[in-house]
C-alpha cells in the first residue's frame, strides 16, 4: 500500500502543485514528505487531501472498490498491522470506517487506536489523553480493551522512564488477565512488555521468575507466539544473575530454531550474541 504514490499520481494528473494541495490543510513540506513516504498522514489529514484531490479514501489507498465503506472494526486485522508496525495501513483502514455504525466499545477502541497512531507516527506524548479515555470509560468497555489501554499506558510511561507508574499499569493489566482468564496471547503481550521494564529496573530475579511462568504457560496453552523471546529473556536474566550453569542448551537451540522458522532475524542476531557471551562467561 503506497499512499504517497497515489497522492502524487493524482496531483500531477490534475496539474496541481504541492503548494496548491497543501494550502489550508498542511504545509508543502508535509505533502512532499507524504509523497516520498517519509511521513504517514493521520486519517484527518488524509481525508482533507482526498477531498482536495476529489478522490475517495479507498481510491487514494489504491483500493479498487471505490465506494466501499466498512461497517465494523476488524480488530484482528488492526492488531496484526500493529505487530507489523504498518501504521500507514491502519490509518487508511480506520479512515474507511462508517463511524455511524460503530458500537460504543468500537468507538472507544477507535479513539484508543488513534492515540496509539499519534504516538507512533508523530511521536506525540499521548499518555495523558489515554488516561482520560480510560478513566471515562473503564466501567463500560470490555476487558480486552481495558487491558490493551493499560498496556499502552504502561509502555508510554516506560518510554518516559517513569518505572513506578509503568509497573502499576502492567500489574493492573495482568491482574485483569489472570482474574478473568483472558487469552494467553493477550497475556504474553503484557508480560513481554513488563519484562522490558524489569530489565530496565535491573530486577533480574523478578524477571527470571516471571518469564519462567510465561514459558510454562506457553507450553500449557500450546501458544508459541512469544516463546523464543521469553527464552531469550530467561537467559538474559540468568546471565545478569551470574547463573549460566542454569542455562538449558536444548531450550536455547529450540528457541533459535523457532525464531528462524518465524523469520525473527533481529532475535536470531541477539541469540548469536548471547551464545558468545555465554561462552566468554564460562571460560
């Protein structure tokens, strides 16, 4: 999906300059960056650009069924795109939604996703807005959405190095997951981020205990989505605790094999560096 390509193609087709396209809606520099795919426009700006170019949103995104409108949110699709960090595709997708057909939960979910996009695309600090959204709707939204918002707020505080507040939100999210038996995938998502906090805090024993629980749950639920990352975190904790004698080489080989199958190249590189560190620590 190359939004910049379609914007530039349409602009040149109708003989419009970048300055003319940007007038009253953004800067010429922003249009230039969008066309070069150096910037991803949020849905509001995208709608303004589409209107100026006399295009529908699906046409500007290169979608052939030009008058299609989406009447419900495909959360699995959005979650998958978030995993891939394809924020451009999410921006276009939510812009195509028929807002009049959304349920209360979907409306709040959409507000939450827009705050995530503002943070990831524009690097805006959206934690305060997210806290207000959560406080205003925590008693009416479903549990999964509550956990996702808590997890995002914790990550934002982790990014700001406010470890105390991040820990509070991670703990609240995990409490909801455990008490209501929510999906293991959602649980692993929160644990994975919580482990990052524990590493930053140098709480390696707590990190080790938590990741062992996560690995056991992965096997129990037959859910391998994060187990390679968990095994890496487990061995990282053992290295920091000077307990390399507890490292299970078979488990390490399994994690590398799975990471290779899942094409997690960055993680494979981390495992290679870890093996060198293990060898050096044992000599």
